[in-house]
C-alpha cells in the first residue's frame, strides 16, 4: 500500500483546467472504438432477442435463416458448442449470470434466444428476422406488484444488508411529528452513446478482444473462465468507451456468445448491440418502492429515519438496487434503519447504474425530508442544518473532511434561496408559470479499489506512464496524466500516457467514482518510485550536488531533484540520468487504501443542489429553469473536466426526475419504449441555467492525493431537488419518479 503519512507535493499540472488530451481524436473520428475494428475474414454476429418475457421457445426457422445468402451459421440452444465454464458461475467481481443459449426457456424479453453469423451485418440481421420464433407464453411478472417480496439475504455484490443504528422503536415513539410516505422510482436503462460491441479473435488458445470495458483485467479473467483458459491468455483492447455508466463493468452474455462463435467458426467475429438491445441483457437500474418513516422532536431534530427499500430483480440472479442505504450516511437522526426486500420479476438482471442506490434512495429520502420539513414548519435548508451530521450518523466515525455546510451556503447564495416563500404555490413568473424552488443534499462515498501503474523516465527527459484502465469519456486520459506529470515534476507535454490495454499494469476499474483516486495513486506512487531511484543514483554519484544524501526523501519539481525540505541542494534530473549513462528508469506503483483508514474514518463527497422549476398550470409541463449544484469532493485535479462531470451528473438527475422510465407491456412483458424515441433522456432544450460550484476541500486522510471523486454525485441531490421544487410550485407532492405531465394536471 502506498505511504499515506506524507503529504503530496503537487506540481504545476494538478488543478489546471486542461482540455482533454483525447478531444481532437474523439471529435475527428480518429479515436478507435471497438466496433471500428475490421479484421480480415470477419464474420458478423447478431442475436435474436426473445419477444416474450416468460415461457419457452417452441420453434425457430433455422432452415430459412441458413438459406439466406451470406448467412453462415445459426446457433441455438440445440447446437450451441459447449462452454468450459458454467454460465451460472460468477468468476470475478462484477460477474453476473449470463444467458448464452443454455436452454429454450425465456426468462425476460430481450434475452438472446439464437445467434446468427453472416458475411455481412445486413445478412445477419435478415437471418435473425427469418428465424420467426414461436413461443409457449406464460403470464409475465414485470411490475413490483406482480410477485411476492422476499427478504434479501445479504452477501455478495448487489444484495444489500440491513443496517440499524440506535433504537428505532424509541425513535418512532419520541417523535412529536411523524410522516410515513412511500416513493417509487422507475426502471432505467443505461444508454451509453456507444452500444455494447465486441470483436473477438482467437489464435490457438489465445484470445484477443476489442471490447469497451470499465475494468479490463477483471474482464480478461471473467471471459477466460468461460473458455477454460488462463486469464493471461486473454488480451483486451479498450482505449475509448462511448460511455459506461456501470453497464460496461459487467461481462455480458452476448459477448460470451460472440467469443464462442469466433472459436467455433475459426474466424474473427464482431457483435454490436442495437439500440433496442441495450434494453436487454446488459443490466439496468431496477425499479424501487421505498417506504420512509421519519420523526422529529418539537425542535425539528430527527428522532428516526426508517427506510425500507423494495427492489426488483430477475428470477435467476440477485442484484438489487440498494436504495435504502442512502439514509445511512447523511442526517444526524437519533435512530437509523435501512432494510431491503426484493421482488423477482421476468426481467433481465439489474446491475450497477451510475450512483446505484444513492441516486434512487436519495430521490426518496430528499423528498421525504422536504415533507418532514413542511410538517415541522421549517425551511428545507434550515431543517437540514438542524440535522447536520458532525460525525457519521450511527457509527460516530469522524469524517476525513466534510465541507457540506459550505456547499449549502455557497449554493444557497448563488441560487438566491433566502427569498423563498415557505408555503407552496406562491410564485408565478411573467408568463404565468407556477414557479417553485427545491433543494436536495448530495452524498457519495469515496471507495478505492486496487490499481497498478508503471512509470518510465526516458533519457531524453520525457516520461511514459502506463495503467490499463479505460477512459469512459470522463477525461481520465487527461486528469490521470496530470497527476502522473506532477509526480516527476514534468510539464504535461513531456508525459505520454498509455491506458486501455490489458497488457499494461492492472488499472482496476473505472467505476464507483474511484478511478481518479485509485489509478491516480498508482501513477503517483510509480512516479515517486522513479524519484527514489534518481535519489539513489545521485546520492552515490560524487559529481552530484546530492552526493551522500543517503536515505533522504527526494522530490522532483521544475526539472530538478531536491531533498525534501531543503531548497539549497538540487540536481538537474537530465544530468543525473546522463551521468549514469543515459539509463531509462522504471518505477512501479500501486493504488489502494489501507484497511485502517476505512475503519477509522467516514469518507464521502458532499454537495447541495438547488432547483427552480416552472410548471404550466394548464398543460402540466415542467421546465427546470435553473439548477445550481455546489460540491465538495476533495482535491480537484482538473476543474474543467470536473465541472463537466458534475454537470453531466446533474443532467442525469434531471432525466431521472422527469424523463427516464422503461415501461413494460403487461401482456408480453416487453419494454414498450426500448429506443431513444420512446425512452426519454434530457436533450439540450431541457437543460437551462445549469451552474456548478466546486467548494474547496483539503482532505489529508481520504488518500494521499486528497481526491474524493466526482463521477456520480451530481445525480444524487438533483432528483430530490426537482421533486421538491415541483411541490413548491404546485403544492402537489408527487411520490414517484419520473414526474410527468399527467401527474400535474
Ligand atoms: Mo459505476 S455504476 O460506478 O460504473
């Protein structure tokens, strides 16, 4: 584990609003994405999705598909070659049970039921059409009311444990005022611009994959397990992703099928999901129903937050949106309880989707808080300040840092919150639109995973930094390179940064908002390892001003090596290297977090989001006219990219509040709106007056770099803020998301 006892000396790169280093390549089309690969002799694969949600496939017209010109093969459960690994096994972190034509049963609409291989993409699609499947259909269960809830047995990924702090019954009994409200959130589907895609090529028992993934080395191990080969036999190239959102952390069934087909046919195979298929076997955010029972004493102090989450999952796997956990870390209630129950439905297995748990749970919590504030006759911000947690609620752990008060203050100031009337329905604008103001608190934990990196200082004074993890589109190629350059005291243009290939040191996962912190720490410590070696060389060199410095701690800045704390003695790095014969110096680094840190401290990024909405009193149409978010997330490596990340999160929150919802046809269980025409996400015209404030925060404990992460937190406070603003505009408390026009008529 890296040394966390010494403060980090940053150079001139961290903190700069550098534009994306991959920006030109991205916008000119020069950046290669997985599906851009066209190896010779390529076969195209398209899978047939089930059109029912529950039952059996009774007939596929394989002969008709095979007879179509260009179609070379059709895989069905009847002839699918054997896999060495069990599709029900979960060999690695983020593994789910995959559907790879095990049998003829259908467990959800969109499940692959056959795979067509053809010389052209068009022929493969036509082959799928010609299969004309027939089914034995059983009634499907697709809503939370369609099946009996069960208690979640915690353990493993996506099976949240119940958490209780304090005496919950006493908290209820002590309440002078109480509310008991139930909120619902809809099923949502990740819809990255780049759909899932893979190009699979075998060479003997070695496998190369061009596949977008948030976790390259983990994915190598996962795919290897299905084919009975060692993980080192698999290489993955994933230099760029057109969005991940959690969906691309998961090895998916269609990819396994493509790899299997490539092996069986002895040819490279490309498979790319259609937009409609993105509503299929690739995870999603499961629907939730959340009951919140809150109580306050006469002064408005919370005596209890009792949060029960009911989450949809599939009939064959376990992942459940851990919504109720959102109530654990935020407000200083006398007692806290989070419980989770599941409902098994005929749907694909949900998975982690951007702020899994925090987004859905806080949507309900922040609205319930607003309802509680209303019942107590308090301003929503005052109510949150009365219940401000100085230490982590329940555990009493100190925070590594917490500038939430400053977030509230700066956000409220910028927004003009002080002028807000307490009662709803008081404000109209010049056009007669009902106007309302609402707020929500944002919190996201600061997980760190594990990552490795390598730094190579070259004799010409440039450096190469390498780590495998990918850039999902958030700018990792740039912010990670800034951290790397500072570790050697080099200007950014002298640092080459390689990522996105599994043969590089394991960069861990770009997820959990922990990539910059984790891979950044690995890169930094790799650079420090080079600095240490430079120090050894200089110390042993009679010609160096640093001769005999021995075990001193060295730092590099301004192209020179220094003894820390001594600004008299230094040596030019290029000269140290030259005198040593022009050597290349390679350093290794790791990123992670010693267990004691998590045992001692609570670690979160925080924020406060303020929303203004305009509601048409006649048409029920909602416009979010202003969104101000103030966030404290430790050290900001690249303010430009961070602002973009936070804006993206807030826009996602807007979509959660007003747009995103997958609707099932009760007859077939199919998703009715499985495309971007019917499944709405915010477009430019939906987004107005968006402002991001980053609040300064020094954090000496969270990790040596002081980075908390910004990938997901923007969503968290925004959903509730918009719901609360709609109440404030209209007096209508809508207890589900998304909130639509019919709710406001
Ligand atoms: Mo994520 S849901 O941390 O990719």
